[in-house]
């Protein structure tokens, strides 16, 4: 993966020089070197506006029963960043599309799907798009310190290389179920959250679900739209 990225960066430099007729001489060469250096030293999750994620795997290496037996809440993580494939697998486990009809991994009342998923890394905050299994850059910069502050300064939020956020748009479910919608939305968030926790174990990772945070501060830290409410913070990474 890393060698491919180096190759892509070098090709980009060559194309840039050809397109400009090599005009600019040393300046163009230095600019190209700087661009390539940024690419080779960038984190594994690059803050592009749109990025497709690797195809999720459908067959695991350990059984569901073993995953269930191993699941524990872990609050100490190494600083090893997650790969795009690992992030994609976790998000797919929570809300991935599983058939041509658009149904997802977690059950949803009326198939209305009120949940929105985000993942915060050192590269930025990204929103998950289940339909195309990809990420959209939602906010630049590392939002994890602000998320930790909103999360009552819990250490796990500061240690984890990635924090998955589950938010909800209640109105999507209220259209059909009225006052009963919050119950169904919270049930769905629980389904999605458990899927993330189990998938983390299947990937050799660790995670912990958190509900202790200041809603207003977290919404501000995440720059959430007004119709979205945060329900879960799930720090995830390699166990320390």
C-alpha cells in the first residue's frame, strides 16, 4: 500500500512537470519534491474531500462465538494509526449496505436509517457514506482533543487513534413512528454500536462505547448539523 502511494506521488510530480513544460525550473522541482514529501509522510487516512474505502470483507478469520467471548471494553490504546481498510470495515459493520435493496448491517425501524456515522483521526473528521462505502471530509484538523474535552476529559478519547461517532436524525424516524421514534432510534444506535465493538475484536483491535459527554460541546466540536444529535463515542485502536 505504501509503495503504491509513493509511486502515485512520483507520477503526479512527473505529470505536473510535463503539463507546465518544465517552466519554473528549480521552483517547480522543489514544489514537486515538497508535494511528494507530504504524501510519503502523511497519515494513513488522507484528508481528501471524497475517498472510497477498500471493499469490506465478508468472511472473517474467527467465529462469531469467539468474538463474543473476547469482547471487552478497553480504554488504553497504542498510537498506531488504523488503516483505511480497518476504518472502512468498522464503519461497514455499523451501517454498511448488504444488498441491492439498500438494507444495512444493523436493523432499522421501517428501514428509515436515522443514524449518521463519523470518524475522527489526526487527519480530520470524516462522515461515512454507506451507499458508496466511502468517506467525505466533514471538518479539517484533528478534532479528537475537542471531543475529549466534550467527553469529560476521559483518557481513552485522547489515546485512541480513531474515534467513531454515532449521531442521529430523529426526524427520519418520527415521520412514520411519531413519539415512539426515540425508542427505535436508540435501539438502532445500540445495534450499530455493538457491531463496531464486535468487528473491532475480529480485526484484532479494541474499543469502548462511551455515552458520558456534554451534548452541546460535542455537537460544536464536531460541527454537526442542527438536526443531528450525538449518541455514542467509540474510541478504537490497537490495545496498549
